[in-house]
């Protein structure tokens, strides 16, 4: 008795078309085109997750630098001062302080300057 693959094949096609819901034109209707579009979109999503981390770090550094300049110190001297003083705050927290809690960030800058 031979094994037929129709059930599994249709399940696979349905899964592809379900994932490409919202794609434009044939990319959500035709299985072959949809599969190509899906593979590409998943690849871009993977790359985008890596890029987002870089972009966020750049944003944090920009915000910290702006906060430092207001308080009369450069970013590089500020980060070096934190390392010398053994203050371990990551850039995400420092950026949040620079934007939302300017007073405590100013105190931190004064601590580094001293």
C-alpha cells in the first residue's frame, strides 16, 4: 500500500498562506510566490532584530551625550569617569535618567567630575 501525501501537503500550504496573510497581491494567494515572500520576510525579520539592538544603543548614546553636554562634560569623559569611579549603570538606564530624571543625572555627572 502506497503512502499519499495530500493531507500533509495541504496542511503545509495552509500554514504558508496563513503566515502570508496581509501580504500584497499574489504574495498571499499563490503558494509558490507566498513561500518566496515568506522566506524573504522571515530573513528580513531576523536581520531587523539584530539591527534594532544597534539602533537602540546608538539612541541611548546620543541621549546620554546630550545630557552630558548640558552638564558641561563630553560623553567619552563621562563614560570613562563612570568606569574609574566603578559606577556600573548600563547605557539604557543612563539614557532614561538623562531624559526623565535630569536632577539625578546632573548629580551623577558631578560625581564623575569630582
